[in-house]
């Protein structure tokens, strides 16, 4: 079973912001019921107090439903809850008028006036603020609070209240309603901005992949286009010469064979250049990308210089894949990269917090990136381990033996020697 912490950690950042926004405004409804409804029972008496408690409970339930529907509408999941907004406005107005009537014409007593005034103020402030969640234009959201403030002044004055008292109550309703409305407008703006930033990050990642594919395709076209055209022409010429019994057909086919071998060699060079990765450049790039995404990245350990080219290339791909996993699968706040050389092998570790189910599952069959890394490391007798390291942490460890290569200068066994960040910065 999932615990509350695990449920929260497995949410993406936009989902966390949305959950926080919903819970914040749902709490307003709970607070309204507790602060205005429950506290009015004793001062108003059992019968009138239960009636007021029921009205406030209905209003809180409407606020609760309006928050959910309005947030869904903001994210484009549901239509605008127009009917629910008008219902909430009508119930808010009715409860406010009832509370003023009780304060002015109901049972006497300071406790009764205080309780009725509390119900009036809380309902008149929270109602317009919740309605603002479902209004498209922010100025209309503020206008709703102004309309309720004006209405409260008119009702209080009509029930025989003094002009000063009516103005004071209207002013309090205006300030409170505008504040809650501003909070609603700003919260929805922030929620949409977080979703847009997340979509922009995913779009940037897809564009980077598409650009790399275009580059690779362009390189292959440049390498193979000319050679294939020449091979086609010479093979066609060889066919015509062979049909005429000319001995030159053999020399043309020999040239075709030479061009085919040359094309094969050039394609291998292109693929080799595409598959190789420089460890120093990948460390610097990972640190820059993670920092730009708001993830604190620290790089420490032995120097890169002195490692064989094949080892650097393999570890560079490990760093690239690990950084990609942190960005795509996790909700990390920090990432630590360490490089150590000891006992005839080099070890690279990448550890991050903010583990999600996707990153947990990346060690299984769906982890095609990690499977590719294992195959790449296996070619040089290396190993790769990846999985949760406890308390929401994910750790990736790559080990590569160095049978005949001395350790980099200045390396101390089993201890970091010099920060790679100093080398790559």
C-alpha cells in the first residue's frame, strides 16, 4: 500500500501545484463551516442555530464543488460551471440577507449579533472569492466582490442599520472579497504557468531529439548520396558492357566494389562519431541542463584526464542517460555525480532524489535506455547497477575495469582526488 508521502512524491510538479491549489481552496470551505457554522449554534439557540448551521453547510458544500469544477474548467477538462456559479451566488446572497435580518430583527443580545455578523462576513467574503475561480476575466472576478459589497450595504441599510455601520460592513466585505478573488486569480495563473513550463520543457526535449535525428540523417545523406549515385551509374554501365561482351565490365564492377567498401567505412565513421561521447563535455552539459531546470547538481571525484578514450565515451553516455532520466522521470531537487578511480577500475555514480514510479520502473523491461547502457558497458567488461537507494533516492552506478591503464595523475584510491567540476568548468 502507498503511504501519503509516496503518493505525493510520485506526482509531477504541475500535479503537485494543482493538488495544493485545490486543497487550499477546499480548506476555505472547511474553515467557513467551522468558524461560522459551528460557532453560531450556541449563541442563536438550538432551533435557529441548527438552521444557520445547515445553511452554512450547504454553502460550504457548494464552495467545495465549485472549486473542483472551476479548476477542472481552467485546465480544459470540463465546461465552465456557469449554473453552479449562479447557484453559489444566489445561496451566498440568501445567507447574507438572512444573517443581517437576524442581527437586526432577530433575538436580542450581543452574542446573537456577533454570531450573525460572523456568518454574514465569512459567507459574503468566501462566496465571491470562490466564484472568482470560475470567472474568465480577472476584472469580472473583482467586480463580483464589489457587487456583493454594494449589496451588503444596501441590505444592511434597508434593515434599519446606521449608515456608518452599513458602510463599515460593506467595506470589510469588499476588502475580504477582493483579497480572496486576487488569491484565486493568482493561483490559477500560477497553475497554468507551471503546466505551460512543463509542456515547454517536454517540447524542448522532443525538439532536441528531432534535431539530432536530422543531423544524423543529414550526415548519412552527405556520405552515402554521392557514393550511391556513382555506384548506380557504374553498375548500369557494367551491365551494358557485359551485355556487349566487353571486358571493361569487370573493371567497372571492381570500381563498384571499391566504392561499396568505402561507403561502408564512411558510414562506420559517422556512426562512431555519433555514438562516442566525451565525458568532460557530458559532465559540464549535464550540470548546466540540470541547473537550468532548477536542480542542484554537484560533480566531484577524480580527474577525467588519463582515462582511456573508450572508457570516457562509455561513461559519457552514462552521464547523458542519467541526466535525461532525472529530467524526464523524477521530480528531483538535487543530483550528485561522483567519479572515483581505485583498485584497477573506474566507478561513476549518479544519485538523485525525487524518485517517481517511472524512474523506479526504469530498472525493469521498460528501461530501454538503461538496457542500451548495459550493452555498451558490456563491450568493455563494464557493469551497470540502477535502482532505489532508500528514502526517495535513485542511484545509478557504472563500473569499468582498467586492467592495463594506470590511474589518472593525482588519484588516491577509494577517495575523491580533484573535483571534475574544476576540470569541466
